[in-house]
């Protein structure tokens, strides 16, 4: 029973996990990186 | 030091899983994505507290669940009957048997408590160890084990009670779950 529940769980779960990532998250990460870059302008660059 | 992989670069790989976890907690894709966004921002400003080499996904999941419990759970209760609306949407008759079985399962899953859904995702779907899950949830390993067992049992019960009239249409896996309870 345990196995079958987990099987269903993984199917439902992977439905969402396999969806393409919405743009808002790539944009968010870009923004966070940009903010970090602005902040560390005074320190030596760590972005290669 | 700069040659070491920056965990920030790996964050994006965990976003799909974070969305799935958030979805299982909130049952609403818009809220789930808001929750993930909040968790990502929080993680970003706390990356100095992440120990490189340890489980990044576990760390991110911990932040996500803490964000959920501190902000979203309350919000969700304040919204009138989000579960009822969701359950209504989810129980619409789909065309395929396989899909129906999935919505049955989702229906039942949505009726579990936050703690039960959480532990099933962490242990059942993500495959975290009981020890990791215990650390992430801030409770004892024994608590996680018994919570997992109770959640599985409850899930099987819910599917049996709620889907009596649809049993003939569910797929083999779901049938087996239901029969498993009967047999025990």
C-alpha cells in the first residue's frame, strides 16, 4: 500500500515539477543578481 | 574560492521542485508561485548561512516551509473556503480514466492536514530520509515516521470513502491502494 501511495504521490508531484518554469522566476533571479552586482560595485568583481 | 560552484547558480535547478512542494502546500498555483518567490528572495539574502556541500534542496525546502507556516497558512485560513473551491474544480469529470484516478488522489491529498501533506511530499515524493525530513520540519525522527504512516493511512481511507461510486473507473494503482486498506 505504501508503495502505491508513493507512486501516486510522485506522479501528482512530478506533474508540477515537470512544468516549464514561469518567466517570473528567471526574471526574479536576474533581478537578484543585478541587485547583488550593484551592491558589490565597490568590492572586486566575483562574477566571471 | 571562485572556482567553487556557487549555490546561487544551482538554485534554478531546484525551482521546479520548490514549485511542486509549494503547490502541495497551497493547492493554488498562483499562491504557490508567490510562496516560491518569497522563499527564493529569503534564501538569496541568507545564502551566507548555507553550508556548501550540504543538501541545497533540503535547505531551500526548509525555507519554503517556514515561509509557508509563518505567512501563508494564516492567509489561507483567512480566505473563505479555498479548499472547497479547489476540490470543486478538481472533481470535474475528466475524460480519461488515468486522469480521473489522479484527480481522485489529488482530492484526497487536499483533505490531509498541512503536516501530513508536507511529510508525504518530503518522504514519499522527494525521497528525503526520515532524518532529513525531521530536521527540515524541526521535529523528532519518530514524529516524522508516525506522521508519515498516519498520513498514508488517512489518504487510503479518504480515497476509499470518497470514491465509492467511481471505483470502477480508477486505475490499477489507485485500486491497489484502496484494496490494500481493505486487506489489512
